[in-house]
C-alpha cells in the first residue's frame, strides 16, 4: 500500500474524510445513548441510521473529484 503524495491535503480538505469523522461521532452517540436513558427523547437506532447514511455519502464523496485536490500523482 502506498499513500498519495498529497495525503496531508486530503486529510484536511476531503469531504469523504470529514463525513467519515461525522459517522464516527454518530456511532459514538449511539453507544452513549443508553447511558443517557431518559434524558434524551431519541429512539434507539437513530444515530446508527444516520451514521449509515453518512458513510454512504462518504463513499460517494470519495469518488467525486473535489475542487482544490489533485489525485496526488
């Protein structure tokens, strides 16, 4: 496996990376939700569903050419 030449720029600017971070936060919220039982009126599975949708968006974003990022070759 070889990193792209501009991997730092990709980490900072790529929407796919941003969306995957958001998916991680939503997954963490799903895990923490039972700990806050009764405090938040949010049904179980909402954060997991949102996380799945965000991961799908990250997959699409990874395939789309993004302004300001070259392919790093």
